[in-house]
């Protein structure tokens, strides 16, 4: 008698992932004792059928179907090391997003994903500021070189020194401010995305999982290291990963995920435009009513 394939047991959310088995027996291999109960679908699973079992997070392979073969690299950082785990996480999130975000978590909480998002946001911002400063410096050098009088004057050295000091100050300010903005941005994005899903009645995973997806979606911000369009491309890529992450985490449609990710951003933009419109209208009204 052949055993059922794992693909045949791939779960739909809200339905058991594995066939019902007697207490203590694996739901797939009925001649084996269960090692744990899947915290997602409630099925019994032996050691072979467990995808991950750590920190009280037991997940069967049927619930992990369609994801990575192993937990997310950053959630295996103790064995891989931080540097290797971070690089692998960035690569997999950017190049295999559907599999990446379908992979169940291997640890509780969202502290590490939040650190990941904050670090990449900070790195991207520092790179962009550095590129702007280098570009301005190059323009200054070209302008100074074009004028023989300017390049020979003492003012050129003074301006160059001031520019270097300003550039270092800009980088240091970014280093202080960016982590705060990155942290708040990731938390707000996760909370507002999850809130939108709740309003739509499509929140099929806890807030913790939504925050995890939003944080890992920051992987493309590493493209800030590329001059000119790197930061812009990384930002749009990040939005795309957020949509995929929400879709796979909550097992919903792409359209619903798109509304959850972009809805509150659109409302915010329209609110800002509307506010400016009101201010302009008031200014014109005051001017018309004036003497």
C-alpha cells in the first residue's frame, strides 16, 4: 500500500492538513508514534513529517508545502552565523518570494525580522546619502576645475573642507535617524496592513506573522548600494514583496494583498494632497477677501 504524497496533503487554510489519525499515531505514517502536534493544523506528525520543531512551534511538512526546504536562513542564524544567514535571507526573499513567504516561522516573535528590516533600511539610507554627497562633490570639482582662478584660490580649499564636513555630518545624522524611521515604518506598515486585512475579513494569520512578512519584504532595500536608481528600484521591489508576503502568509488573493499593502498608503497620499489643496484654497480666499 503506497503512502499518500505530501502534495496531496497540502492544506487549505481552515481545513486539516493531514488525515485524522488515532491519538499518538502519525497522521501520514500510521505505524509510527507522533513526535508532536502541528500548531497550525492540529495534526499528529512523526519526526519525518515535522518541518520544524523549536520554541514550541511544531509545524508539519504538509503545512510547509510549497515553501523552502528548510526554515528561513535568518531563523537558523545560530548554525549559519549572522552574516551568512542575512545574505541568504536577502537572496531568497528577493529571488524566491513565494516559497520564502510560504515557509512557516521557526521561532516566535518578530524581533529578528524587525532587526533585519531596520538594518536594511538604515543601510539603504546611508548609501543614498553617501551617493548624493559624492555626486555633489563631483559637480563641485568639475566646476572648480573649469575655473583656473577658483582652483588656485584659498577659497576652494575652504569650500572643499566645509563640504567634506557637511557630508560627514549628513551621514552621521542619517545613521542616528534612519534606525528610528526604519523601526517605526516597519511596525506601522505591519499594523496597518494587518488592520486592513481585518477590515476586509481576510486576516487568516496573527499580527505577528504579518509583521514578519512586512519586515522580510525590506530585503530589496539593499539595492541602495547601487548609485542613481538603486534606492528607487529597491523601494518598488519592496512593495512587490510585501504583496507576495501578505498573500502567502494569509493564503489570500493577490488583489486582496494589494489592497492591504497599498490601501493605507493611497489614503495617506490623498490626505496629504487634500490638505495642501485646502491650504491653497484658504490662501486664495484670504487674498480675495483682502483690501
